C-alpha cells in the first residue's frame, strides 16, 4: 500500500483513536481500520477511502458510540468538554508543527508523483497513457488535499 494511502487511513482513524476507545470499542476501531486497509490495497487510487469503501455509516456510528459510551445520547456539555480536551491536546506548538510537517510531506509526495509521471511522458515511456491517467488523478488529489488543508483546516504550509 502506498505511504500516502496509509497516511490518509491513519488520519481518518486518528479521530477515533483520540477519543480513547477501550475494550469492545477499541476492537471495533481496529476492525474498521483493517477493513479500510484491505479496501485501500485493492483501490490504491481511492480519494475518500471511508466513503468509497461504503463504511461512512459504520465510521460515524462507531464515532458516536465511542463519544456516548454506547448509550446513544450525550449532553451538549459533555461534547463541548470532550472537544476542549481534544483541542488542548492539539494546541501545543510542537504538535502543530508536526501536523504541518506531515501534511506538507503528503503534499510533497503528491507533487513528486505528478512530476514523475510528467517526466515519464516526456521521455516517451511505453506506458505513457497510464502515466497520463496518473497525472490527472494525482492533480485532482493534490488540489483536493490542498483545498482541505487551506480552506477546511485554515492552515498554510
């Protein structure tokens, strides 16, 4: 599996792991991670790994089950408290720098992949058509990823 795909899976799973699942919930999180990894191995060009694998509902339900302790209900105060705990964990400057470095590495990998495909096309490689397809997919991924970083997360790298 590509390192970029592993990073995307890790990023999706981090939202669950940071909630601190234990016991049965932790086993369900690991099972979901295994399903995502298996799907990614068969579909290395997937852009929305959770959605394309058909696991969005399972992911969301698992997230809520962990948040609510399986009860299905949680108070607004508990949600805000939990969000505050998570935010405090990620507000540390060292953690922010690490997050930006990892996001930058993912973007660098996408740009490198696009450039490598371009160079193979210019060199007249026998699989030029495959490299052209790879360029298109990589360009879409890079644009979506950068848009997510800049517009959704409000980060500049």
